[in-house]
């Protein structure tokens, strides 16, 4: 005991001396940059880095290049060269530092989505935020709209409830036993696209043994009965990990969202996501279920054209890998699959999810370590030949700093015709909802439409086009309604 303790201490001090002071972004910045750029990038002998024009995300790479090597207009700025030079990950971490300062400056200047006399004004629509469900919820995670106008809400604690006209009506009895621990519990609920005909309801949750082991599992079942007597029946397992791949209960990064699309053969497929459970290296390992988007037929069988069937040890349901914690998943109106996922400190991503592709975590990342220590660079062309060979799919959009991306849906127009086809992405730590218009793989418009509303757990567009937002702390559901509707 004493021995191992001593070894521990020695080991730590070795680590400390190799990670010499100056590694952390704050010390790197104050030591090498603040003398000209000011302590927060506000400018001193050099101009401010915090202006609106410099907040453009397309400048991340130019900033990195200027920090490392200067540029035609910025001489004597090659901090990546010579003695005591910054390495690539340090130079990139300073870009992340600048982005954090820029976001603080935006926030402090009050340039955030806010209502005036209850009305928000945005690029295409004016809207109001209304409360829909005020009480009876316990960390609501996801909502669905039943054909008869009720909502059905999955709460992380395991409670599945229906609501109507703002009131919690009924708790569905006999739903799966969930392990509500750490970031996992009851998570997504999704209705089968032909729910009106077949009644299938899909639930994802942390399955396992409390305090021992857990992994994301997907089942389907039916909610039967009427009024006060709703029951969960006919349960079938759609996806379950191999027992040896369950990890410690609780902890982080469970995913998990569930969406549907028709296969070319005419049968429905279900796509769902599992986070890497804080075991980043496993995101690259297709013999593990975590850090993946999976595709199965709606009954849990495996389509014959899934991408990893040649590898006998791989999970046959894997559709894409290298994901960190995908907590938003949606098919857009063109049938393209998008995810939003959490980065570490910085670097939340919006990805176009394609068959068999590698989304890069943890080989490349737009984020840094939570401690402020540099992590990696986002760009495979700067990484080792091994990383370059992995043909990593880069995000279409990045939130840097992070919003804690959670919940993603597409507008079908309706009450908000000017938003038709746009993506709506929520943020837990950001307390925000962003509207994103993507065309031909490029972000044409990005706009914060809500801010400071609480932790946004889910965003759902109702059949009538109203945008519903599920909040945690307080646990309520709100919706956006068109302020100009007649
Ligand atoms: C000796 C003064 C000095 C130091 C030290 C310095 N810079 Fe600069 N930096 C400048 C000047 C001057 C410019 C040109 C733009 C301007 O006038 O502000 C510039 C430009 C930049 C730009 C590009 C801005 C743009 O609009 O394209 C970035 C990013 C940047 N510096 C980051 C850093 C970082 C990070 C450090 C610390 C490693 C650093 N700088 C250290 C003086 C300095
Ligand atoms: Ca990625």
C-alpha cells in the first residue's frame, strides 16, 4: 500500500515536470500572447480579436496558421518555429482560447436571442415562447406526439407519462426497468413511422445492474389501455450489447436518439446512437457497441447491406463510428441523416452521417481537455499518417465553445413556413436552440433562436410545425408559436 502510494506520487511528479507550467491555455496565453493581444484578446498593441468579423468559424484554420507561422500581413508571428516553439496542439488550443473569449464577449455585449415584450424577432419569423407542461416531469429526456393530440414524455428517472393541454395525465405502468445513474436512465422515445397502424413505441435506456454495469439498450413495445390505466406491453428487444461489453454503471455518454428511414427494399430501418461511455478509444473499435450510430430493421434484424458485415467480430448493426456522444439525430427532408454530438471542452459537432464512415473521435477534435490542457488538432492533414489514412469525415458545423449539443429536429414548415427544412439543435450547457440551414453540405444560415432558457434536452417539431423544447432544471416543456399567425 505504502509502496504503491509512493510510486503514485513519484509518477505524478514526473508527469508534472513534463507537463511544465505553460501547457494550460490560460498560462500559454498569458505567457506568449497577452502582451500584444490583451489578457482576453481584447487588443493591446495588436487589434482586438473579439470583433464580429473575427468570430467567423471559417477563421479557425487561418488563425491556427497565423499563430504557427505568421502570414503575409502578420510578420514575426511564427510561434510554431524555433526554440520553445508551440507544437500543433498548443497552437490549436490557443485558437480555442480565442473562441472562448469571443463567445464571452458576444454574451457580455448582450448579442443573444432575447424577447422584447414577449416576442422574439429572427431572420424569417417572429415567435413567442409558451409553456406547455409545467409539472409532473422528472428530468424529461424526449417527447413524442400521439395522433390523438396527447404527448408522451420519457423521463430519465424511468417514468413514461402522457400529457394533454399542459397537464400530466397518466404514468404508463410496467415500462422497462432502467438504471438511472450518471448520465444514463430512460432516454429516447420514438414512435414507429406507422405507429397509427402498428402501435410500436421505441424506448432507449441504460440497462444493466445499478452501481455495477450499464449500456444503452433499445426495445419496442406498445402502450395499451385507456385513461388512467395505461400499460407497457408486447416488449421486444431491438438492440442489446454483448454482456462483456457493458461498462461500469453510471458514468457518461450514453447517446441516445432513435430515428427511422425506409430501406431501399421498402422495409423500415431504425437508426440509433450510443455514446462512447467516456472510453474514447472504443469509438474507433467496431467490435464495441459504444461511440457508434447503429442501423437495424425495425424488428432488430440486420440489413444485409450494413457496412461492417465482413468483419465477423464487429457489431453487425454498426452504421458509422468515431462518435463521442451523439445526443441529436434526425433525417432531414431530403432523407440525409444528421447527428449532433458533444465534443470535450469545445468542439460539439453537426455531422452528416454516412454509411461506414469514421467521424474521427478521438483522433481529431475541435475541443481541448476540460482542464484547459491542449488535446489534439481538428485536422487530419496535421496528424500522423496513420490518422490521415483513416479518411475521417469532418463536421459540417462546430460549436466552439460547446453548447452541450442535445436534441435535433427538422422543421416541416407548417406554423413556420419560412423555416421549412431547417435543423433545430438544442444545447444543455448553452441553454440555447440554434436554427441551422444547410444546403449542399454547407451551412447557409445559423441563428440562435433561444438562449438562457434552461438546459435544453430535446427539440421536437410538432406535426403542426410548432417547435417544442424539452427543458431540464426546471423540468418543463415549452413551445415556440408564430407571433404573426392570424
Ligand atoms: C509581438 C506582438 C504579438 C504577440 C506576442 C502575438 N501576436 Fe498575434 N498578432 C499580432 C499582430 C500585430 C497581429 C496582426 C493583426 C493585428 O494588428 O492585430 C496578430 C495577429 C494574430 C492573429 C490573426 C488575427 C486575424 O485577424 O487574422 C491571431 C489568431 C493571433 N495573432 C494569435 C496570437 C497568439 C495565439 C499569440 C500567442 C502565441 C500571439 N498572437 C502573439 C501581434 C502579436
Ligand atoms: Ca468528429
